[in-house]
């Protein structure tokens, strides 16, 4: 996550991006590898990310809910991080219906990752 990203995020939310979010989105190898599949040792499902969101897109910032859209799944659904919760839970937005995935940004950081061909 570069300085411009951090500056824009801070200007929108009034606080800097959480370090785990910075670790995820600052991993240029991972972001450049997308589309990617995350596999978890302790979960029976995978998460496929088509692409990671750019900080320049105004639609990524939900200031009322304090959610940030950080990625879009291979199914075309938005992945949001709930910035109000220190654990940084991941919420999936499917056609306006938001559901907790049971994952956190920390889970993504610990997952095994492979590029989707």
C-alpha cells in the first residue's frame, strides 16, 4: 500500500488504514497475481478474488458504515472490510445484501494463495 493510498484512505475515514489491511493490499506480488484463490487450513471453502480495488475509486468508501471495499470476487460480489471491528471481519455484498463471511483480513494473510488460470 503506497503513500497515496494511505493518504486517500486517511482523508476519507479520518484514520490511517489498519496495518493488516496495509499488509494485504501492500503486497504487490499478491495484488499483481490476481485473480487468486485463497485456501484455508481451518475452513472448508475457498475465496476467489478477481481483482483488488483501487483507492482512487470513490465507490470503495462506505463512510456511513465504515466499510472499505478492498476486492471483488470471481462471482462479481464486493468484499468489504468492517473497519469498526479491530478484527477486520470481511463482509460480502451480494446485490446490496451484506453478509459476514466468517473471515477476517488476518485469515487472508495466513491463507495459502494460488493464481487462478
